[in-house]
C-alpha cells in the first residue's frame, strides 16, 4: 500500500465532513469499547495478565536472534521453508517467486497487516487472480480501498454501501434493495466457497509464531483462514519477526489478551495452530509450506528507545479508544497502521520526513496506554517522536518557533503565571457559556468542536485560595 501520510491534514478534514463515515464509526466504536470492558471485567486479574504479556514480549525481543533460529529450525524439520526478507521488496519477490514456481493461477488470501505493509495485493494482482477471503477485506477489495481498521477492515462502510457493492459485482445491477446483514454474509459465502475449492495458493498472516515447534497461530471469527490454509496445495505465511513467542504456554497467554482486547471475546471462534506441510497421515493440508519472515525496519527499532512498540499484538484496542481515530477513521492516516499505533509505527517504518503530522495528531490523553494489552507506553513514544522531529527541524517553521517561545516562557515562572492569568480572563471575555466556538489562532480546534473555557482562575490561584482557607 502506497503511503500518503503527507496528506494527513487534508484527509482528516475530508473525513470530518463525511456523514456516512461518522455514522459507521459511531456504531462500531460502541461495540468494540463496550465488549472489551465487559470481557476485562469478567477476567479475575487482567492487570496481571497484561504484565505477563508484556514480560513475554520483552523477553522474546531481547533474545530475538535465538528464537528466530529456533523457529526456523523447527519449521524446516517439519517440512517447511523459511524465507528472510529485509524489506518489503524482498518479501514480495519471495512470495511472487513461490507462486510462479508452482504455476499458480488463483491465489486466496486471509487478512494480514504484514501483507498490507509490503503492498502484496498490488504485486499479486498484476500476475494472478487474487481473492481476499476475510469478509471485511473482501468488501474493500471490491471497493478498491485499503483497510481502515486492523481488526475490522470495512468498519467505515455502511450496510447500504456494502449492498450497492455486492449488487454491482455479484448481480451487475446498481439499484437493488437494502438487504439485512445475514443475507449479505450468505451471498459473500456463496461466492467465496468456489474460490476456496479452486485456489492453487493460500496466503495468510500470523498472530503468533511459536519458536519451540515452528507453529503458526491464526485467529479468526469466520473460519476463512482454516479453509485458505488447508485446501490449496501451497500455503505461504507472511509475518513480522516480532510475532515470535517462545512456546505454547506463552502463546496461550497472548491469546487470552488478544481476544479480549480486540473483540471482547474470551477466545475467538477459530484459533488454529498450523505446523509444517501435510504429513502422510493428515486428511488435509498443503503440500508446500513457506514462512516469510519480515524485518522492514523492525531490527532498527530493537536498538532504540522505540523497542516497546514491537510488543504490539495488533489487537486494535488503542484505536478503538482513541478520540482522534474515532472522529476521522483509518484512511486519514494514509498508510497501513492507523490510530495511536500508526503514529509510532509509520514514522519508524517510513521515516520521520513525510510523517510529521501523525505524532502531532494526538491529545496525549493516555487512553491508548491504559487499554494496551501489552502495556506499550504509547503517549510517551508519541511525545518522543515529537522531540525527534523538533530536533531534526521537521514540521512548519511557525510551529517550531511557537514551541521555542512556549518553552522559554515556561522556564520563567513569574512571566508564565502572569500570562496565564491574562489568558484566562481573555478567554472568559471572548467565550460564551462554558465554551468558545471561535477563537483567534485556534480555528483548527473550534472548526469542529467547542473549546472548554477556564473555570475563572488559574490552577495556581485556586491552589493559593485553598491553602489560605485551610489555615
């Protein structure tokens, strides 16, 4: 997927004006947030589970070379092939080469963010018939759009929009009646079943890679990954190197975290453990089994202060609870990873230049860190990226001068307190009842929301009054 992060501000303005998008996001947010809250409340000690998950990921990342070697040896012992890809081009070439070698015609694919990261669909579609089998991915493939959420790729689509897509592609008509969701699902199932049965190659991602046994763990709620990895004669896995965990006990811990954080389930409907190629006694499975391990900037993160971001298990909880994502959706971010996770991963994978707006599109409210199942300090990392950008001289000159002026004032307490007293009074004068709808130099904020006004005095003044009363 081509990155368009440099257009973030324009994308965000367009998203805020999109009424269909607003309706779709509002409906989806309630389900994600509420179900996660209920699932976490029902677990006896979810905080201890989060600590355990973070420790597992930290240990694996600290010993990644060891676990990579162990995983590769286990896959090879079980009849599989491991391919290392330092960047997106190497990963694409490896997958395309496998498909050419087996003379594939039809390739089916399960949802994989690593595949989106390397632009796999675009490369495959130039040579093969490619069919997405995850329902959300299938919908956006028909719409020729990228995913807007890592768990629910078509979360930005309304039922009316999906009905029109299916009418256009399945029935060659453009004015069919609005149909209920179960009918749309049955329609997609009927179309996809024939694709499953006739595919030459199945491509999947991996939720976790188990080093001890060379096992790939896949989590879905539709069962499409099971069909896509057992029916075709060739199975190709594409996964980032950070997906490794030492053994099945650790994978079990991560699965408990993933399902509750992503969809509010104790466990997903389908959790599959796939190990190697088909054995003589197996009733199904691929004749060839390949795992493409993707670096694409990850080893660089191992050596800097952004290593905690590699704990990420791609659950989507951070974006579900992010007020910015909830207002503009995923497409505004311009690349594969939206929301708080994208504000860190995209600059790390694509570079600081051209992604300068992403770390600054954050209120630093901390909700993302509070719900992250592996306790990634996302606000701290986003703030640190802002430091990097400032030190590199990136962003607008006006913004940098403003920050320098603010820092200078903040280092002079008397001046700071005096200016805040004046600012508080000024805001009360220009504002209305409790909030301001228009303010000079703040049009970016008040253009789509009201600005809450100060209570009437600064915190310091209120603190001094409270102290005098206490004495």
